[in-house]
C-alpha cells in the first residue's frame, strides 16, 4: 500500500487520520508538540508540521519504510486509531487523498520520516533575494516544490498487554 500527495499545506501542517474520528480532540497539544518535534499524535490524528508554507511538500504513506533511510530523520512510534480502515492524508482546508488500509481497522503505529526541511527554507530565502521586490513568483515556487519530503510508515500496532 502506498499513497502520495504533493501539495502546499495551509498553515504549514498536514494530518493523517481516520475520517470517522473527531479530529479536534487534544489537537492544540499535538500541534505544539509537532512544531517542536516535526510530528506528534493525539492517538486519533497524526500532525506533521512543515518547515515552511510556500513550497509544495511531498508526503507518502506506506506500509514499508523508505528503501534508503540514509538521509532521513525519524519520529518513531506515534499511535493512530483507525476504526474504519480508511485514512485521510491532507491539510485542514481540503487538499487531501483517501487511503484504504489493506490490514483493515485497528490501532496503528506510525513512524514519520522527514528530509530536506532546511533545504526548502533555504530555497525560499534564495528566491526572495533574487526577486527585485522580495515577492515569491508562483512559477519559481512550482519549480522548487516537493523538495521537503515526508514518508509515513504505517503498520498495525502490537497488542498491548
């Protein structure tokens, strides 16, 4: 299973959640933790805070980790309840994709791999410096989009005793 989305998340964050859950429960604490640690979970929703909000980011949800983890940083073991077996990856304003989990409903663990966050911020700063008025050109933003990447490795959580 693999789903991908390249988009510019509104408010510089995106989430992964079961659409049947009330996503707002404990969201303020999770967003604060994600701003500090890149990703955090309420147990019902995984929040991922991006390094910037102008360039598109590339997000992947998969049942396997990236094939080469050399350049990735990782946030391990976030919990995610999924009673419907369906997930939504996207931002709060509707840029999203639906995912059907082959393992079906149940509790999951999510590892969030991320890379090139600093590169994305550096590119935005370079584009601003190159612009005569400091404004970012939409064509330049599109050309440099997707450099900031996230890979969410999702797997059924082990039974707790």
